[in-house]
């Protein structure tokens, strides 16, 4: 019966293809895990209370990364406080009001390189609005940068709301704004939390725009107010890698471990909220 | 009354957010153009036709042609490297992997997408860069190293975008192909991919855009030479790297400062082009 | 390469029953979708599998060309014999099996290519690469599917631009081009308007001269119009089966009677 398997059979051919693809996928996956390990483990041995609470000393051969941690937290907070509400509103506009020119603008904005946002922030906030190198300038720049990302995600989330829910809400005689804010948005609360945490992960890791607008290589004091410059974890790692070579490598490794931990934590929380509780 | 106020203020907030988005887009273009003008006026066409980028010499030269070419080289090569591999990974996850495999690997890739570029750059700089002098390559930072870093940076978006496109193809279409006796790989590559084509092309465009806009990876891993690399192991610098590394030192309102804005303008033109292509592709898919 | 041995074997079929379902059970995970089915499918006849939604008729049909294998957590017990060989035997090459037993789905599924390429796809799968032969067989298939006259002037047109009924006839042409022995139809007209439905029904009747047809339908009228033999299923079990005229006019089982009179389904 020729529909049985033979040496050159299709079933064997399929198996070969499957194995080849599996090897490729697993190989790349293992490499990815390697990268995570190399980023996280070497720095762990430098973790200590002193490391987290002191300023860098002795040309980066001693001390700790406290100002960088603080700076990262402040900058992230400032930019998210602005970007998340704006992003949610913008996402609502995109999904509930069919204005193609706004969709278009957001799409173009979402593709603009981060370093160009840095240039814009430098020109507008630092110089024209005279904020100099400051948390405020950096925060505003980052919030503009992450705004398209948040609003696109919120747009997708709102779009996925089943039609019946929308229709039921309108059928109750509610106005459009009430339908949106009192019924639709709460129904996707968890997804919006996910989006917020993912954007936090994004902001924590940004480097290029901050080099231009907010970060300094070495701050002698803690930031006094929003108009002070800061150190952040990613910019600190960058400066160490670019300018300091092997003597300061230990500090970059330690900082990298901290940064990765933050990012993994934030993303894990984001994934937890992904499914809406019905 | 209370209801009225709530309604009005909510609408106001929605309007404000829209205005900010549009203002930001125009603002970025406006500032880039405005700050570029001094350099364009005083340096002129030399900006784009000369390879000599020596902004801190006497006399200073501002030829960014090699920087532009380098940005393009990195984008083309990087995309060519990432997309085929992520395509086949996506095919495996879409059609061959078990649910558990797919979930775990996808989760791993999504975590990777969150790793800051500075950390990826740092890891490869620390562990891979020193290998080059040991095997006889004089430049520890070079195009190849940058491409490797870019690969890990962009594998997540490329894979996830392609995977989502493939997954969105109706199952009946794949079943029809299988019902004719087609092997799964053929079904996925000929039928599913074709049906998801605009999504796959969109993934390519967005990956390219991500690469052209990447700063830290190419800066730390590519080396410092504002020259077009003759081979993969030559160092090179891109538009993004030059902006990030030189702007903090550039005197405000100097020609150097302005020339860097020109670099930013070129970048924005590239990325706008990519995004326009993406918009067209997505419109096509909404047949 | 075309399986020449197949062609010879086909002509030597001894018994009239080309497919036989024996004590067949099908599971989606823990859920039993088909329970203890026993049917014999007669060659060159049209057998209808009928029943209310959820009764397992599609599951049974889809088990005949093992397209259900594509779903994870699908398990079977029992046998389905094709030329006296169990198609679930591990020795069977399922990809070749599917070229002998073809399937047309409920929703028309034209590939996103030209009309010509849609049909050439299957032909290339069985090894036909010669351009002239491809063109001849594409024309043949379209003629047999009663679509040739409507599309002959522009075979390069995208198949997606055809109407629903035309797309379904294209899918039929695609299936018959590779000359299977059996064609399985899974509610082929439920997504079509009455005019297109009628065209497809008469096409299926014509096709039964060359092919063995098994058609799933929830439409009693359709079963009575075109089928020779009807199998009635309810909640996963075959409740009653027999020659169509007898089953529809004089059903023995009470559930069958209720379905036919519209009380269930």
C-alpha cells in the first residue's frame, strides 16, 4: 500500500524540517539565556549595603551607586507621572474617535529614534526653556518618547473590548465620555496596568536621550530639586564603559545587575496583570 | 450639572493629549530644522558629500556622508541578519512547537525585549570585544561586534511581530493546504506567510527602523572611526553614535552643535520614511 | 513523482466499500466527541452525515483524512479503514493519505494567489512541474468544477476577487485537480447564498461519478436532494443510518424523527 511510510517518505521529510527549526530556535534561546546570565551574575558579588547607599569614590574604584539608583527612580517617576495619564487619554482618542491624522502623527512619533528625542529635549527644554541639564528636562523628554508607545498599546487594548460591551453601555443612555471612562476603561484596568509597567521598564533603561538632557557623569550631591542634574543607572553604566575601562568595570557590572533586576521585576509584574479577571 | 462638568473636563483632557501629540511631532521637526539651519547655511552641501568628519580640528570639517552610509550599512546588514533567523524561529513557534514550548520561549523573548540596550552593549563589550585582538583583529570594536549586539537587541521585536502575523492567519487556510497533502513547512512558508505578508513586511520595516535609531549599542560596540568600514572587522561610527558622543562636548550654538542637529534631521527623515512604509503596509492588510 | 502504483491499485478495488469506520471514538482532550461509530462508505456514492450542531459530524468527517491531527490533544480509538488499511496505523504516511482523500471546507478558503496558482499548488505537490501539463490539468479541474467559463479569460486574477460561490468552486477544483479517490465536504454551502448553493449541489452530484463523496450537512433538504445514503448523528453517536430515501421518509429511531420534524437541532 503506497500510503505507508517508506525511506523517502514525507513524514520523514517533515521530521527533518522540524528538527532543524527546533535546533535553531533552541540555540538562539540558549544564547539569549547566556546574555541574561552574563549581564546579571557577575555583578552580584558587588552587592552590599555600602554599594547601594554610597556615592562613587576614588575614580570609580570604590564606593557605590546610590545617586544613580536614586536618579533612575526620580526620572522614571517624573516621566511616568506625565506619560501614563497622557498616554491613556491619547490611546482613548485613537480608539474611540476615528481621526486619521492623530493616528498618523502617533505612528510617526513612535518611530523617531530616542537620540532625536534627546536633541529635541535639549533644544526645547534645556536651552529654550532654560531647564539646563535637569530631571525635569529629562523627564519631559522621556515622557514624550514613551507617549506613542503607551497610547498605541492602550489603543490596542481598547480596540479589543467586545462590541457587545460597548453597545450595552450606550444602550443605558450614557454619554460617550461616560461610556468610555466609567465602563470601558475600568473593564480593561489590568491591561492598562500591564502597559504602564512595560513602559516603566522601557523608561528605566533609556540612555541616549538622558545623556543629552539630564544625566551627568558624576554628581557630587544628591539632586536638590527637579532642576538638578542626575546620575542614572543606564547612563552611569554607559559612562563607565565608554570612558573608564577595566578599573571601573566592577561598578558597571554591579550597576548592570541592579538594572536588570529592576527590569525583570517590572516586566514580571506586567505579565501578571496581562489577563483580565472576568 | 456635575455630570456636565465631568463630561466637559474629560473631553478637554482628551483634546489636550491629542494636541500634545501633534505639537510634539511638529515641534520635533521644527526644532531639528531650526537648529540645523546654521550648519546648512555655513557648510552647505559639503555636509552630505564629504567624508571628512573632523568637527574639533582647525579648520573644522563637517562631512557626514560616511556617517550616513554607515547608518545605512548597519541597518541593511542588521536587518538581513535578524529577519531570516527570527522568521524561522517564528515559524517553529507558530507551527511546530507545543503550547508549552511556545509559551516559555515567547516569554523568554519578551523578557529580552526589556533588557536595556546599554546592558546588551556592556555584556558584549566586556566579553566579546577582547576576543578580537586575540585572534588577530586589530580593532576590538567593529562593525561585526555591533551587528552581534544589534542582533540580540532586535530579535525580540522581529520574532514577535512575525509570530503574531502568522498566528493571525485563519486556521482554515492552513487546513486547506494540509488537506492537499502539503507538508507543514510548505504550508507555513507558502500559504501562511503569503497570507500574513503585509505583517511580515511590516516586521522587517520596523526592525530596520529600530536599528537605524539605535545609539548605545553601535556607539559602544562599533568603534570610533567616522569612516566607511572596508570589511566587517573595521570600526565604524553612525549618525546616532556621533550625536550621543559629541553633543555633550559641543559648544552651544556652534556649527558643531548645528551639524549634529543636521545628523538628527537625517535620522528623522529615515525613520519617517520607514514609518510611512509601515503605514502603507498596514493599510494593505486591511483589504 | 506521481505514484504510478496507486493508479494501478485503484482500478483493482475489490469491495465496494472504500472507507470503513469501525468502533471509532474521538476525543478532544477529555471530551468525547464521537462515540463508537460504525459506518461503511460506498464507492462512487454520496454519503451524507447529518445532525444538529455539536453532534460530532464534523469531527467524524475530519477524522477520515486525519486533518484533526493538526489540533493538539486530539486522540482516537478504533479504526478507519481505507482500502482495508487502518489510516491511523503508525506506518501510514498521512501526507500521501491526504492526497487520496481530499477535503473542502465550510468557509471558502482561496489561497492568496492567482486562480491558476491556487490549483497549480496542489499539482506541484504531487510533482507536476511541466508548464504545459500544469495548464492542461488546471483547465481540466476548472472545467470539472463548472468554473472554467467564468474565469478562463483571466486566470492570473487574484482568487480573492471571486465571489463566495466561485471561491468555493475554486476550492473544489483545487481538490479534484490532484485526483483523489474520496472527497470530504464539511458543510460546503452553509456560507453561501441559495443560488450558489444550488450550483454546488449539482456539481457534487456530477462529481460522484468519478469520486466517492462524503458530505456533512445540517440541512435536511440538502441531504435529501443529493445523497444516496444518510448517517444521522446526535450527541456524538450514530443514531441511525440507511439509504436516504428510506431514512427520511420512514425513520425508525425516535430521535431521528424528532430531528426530521424540526423538534431538535
